[in-house]
C-alpha cells in the first residue's frame, strides 16, 4: 500500500508533466498552412515573354526594338509613344549580357545575325519540336491541374504536357527527357519546382534568341498568388520589355484585363555552369484568361511562319514509301 509520501510524490510528478518545458509556452495546436489553389487557365500573351527581374542578373533580351502597342491594361497606345519594346518580327539577342560564357554569346550572336539578314532562325516552336524548360514558359497561356501527388501543366502549343511529382526526389540515375525531371513541394504560400535532366535536342535553347544549354541545366520555379496591386509591378516590367496585344486582339488565350482578383506570378532561376557565368532569374506574371485557348497544332508545311507567301523547300520523296 503506497504511503502518503508516495502519493505526494506521484502528485508532484503529474503536475510537473503538465507544465511546459522551460522556455516554452503552451498554446493551441497550429494547423498546417492551406495549400494555395493555382488551378485554372492563366494568360500571358506577351512576346517574347520573359520579364526581366526587378534587380539582379536577368535573361537575354532583344536588341531589336519597336514602339509598344498597348499598356498594362491592354489599352492601345499612340504610335508616338516612346516606349520601345522587343520587336517580335526580329529576334536579335543581346550577346553582350554578362551572364553568357563566350560559346553561348557566340551562339546568340550567330542567330541574331541570321535575323538581321532576313533569315528566320530555327527554334523549337518553328520546327514543331518539344519546348524545353524554361523555353516553354514563353507560351501565351498555361493551365495547372493540382493533385496531391502530382501537378500537371498544360501548354497550348502542340498539346504539350509537363508532370511534376510532389514531395519526391530526383532519381539517382536520370534519363534525360524533353521537359526534364521535375519534383515539387510547397513552401508556405509558394509552389517550388526543381527541374534537372532536360534532354538536348537539335534546337536546344532556353529562349527565342538561341541561348543554348547543357546537361548541367538546372531550373527552379516558384509560383505564388498575388493581389492585383502586388502583381502590377511585374505587369509593368513586362510592358517595358515585351510586345503585348491590345485589348480585343486575337492572342489565342486573351487575358481578362478587367480582372482584379489574384494573379499568378512565376519567378524562375536558371543555372548551367556550361553556358552561364552566374545564375539568372526572370518572372512571368499571369492574369486569368477570358477565354479557353484554342487548339494550336504545329506541322511542317510549305509556308514559312513569319514570311507568308514565301515557299519553303520541305523535303519530299519522289515516290511513296508505302
């Protein structure tokens, strides 16, 4: 039978167990942060597309400029406006960008010289090839499908699809693929995606200017939902750099310029020690689309993409092979 002293000792131990450890405060359990809803169709019809960052090293931009056609909200600007943005009809990359190593700078310079000579330089888009990360971010729209174990990205050009495995690691032995191996996780209100193992094809480039990449390419994406006022800074950077369609123009997935709800901003960082002297970043600031995108099918044909009416020699057989 326990003594009074034993009972007293048990009471003291029970009370001590109920007291928080030194330096701790008792409080209600904290629920895990809610996962943001990024789903739906997002529009970004600006061309070429990458928004230079607010500060720090940024992507290669176009040396060929022309007056901007529309402001941040799609209103037509007068032809006399002094805002000169990327000329979509002539893609001449700035090969003096300090992010480029000599071999990469030479590749960008060579493609720019073709454009200046009136020759449309090959790109994955023009050649109907898969568009690698981060090149594919230049698309006019994107749709994100969120699931617990994966996220699926849909892009309008030629039915391209990317899969991101959530809360997973890259395999030890990775087989390169067109969009690379992408794994993701949530950090508070941000979706973070890490991509490596992007396949090197005949038209391997990270942008429209022919900037190459190697097997060391590493891309980190961060997606966040922003209030309109916070997103406007990115929209303004876009308007200072990229050609944007005016309100009512056919962009394939036109944005809703009157939308004032949450915007989606992608900030991505690119590093590749074989091509770049340093990591660099850019953003894509998406609005909600006011229409679903149309089917965009790419196929070889006898008409050049940007030189309508000019025949192009497409290889053909003298006799059927079947």
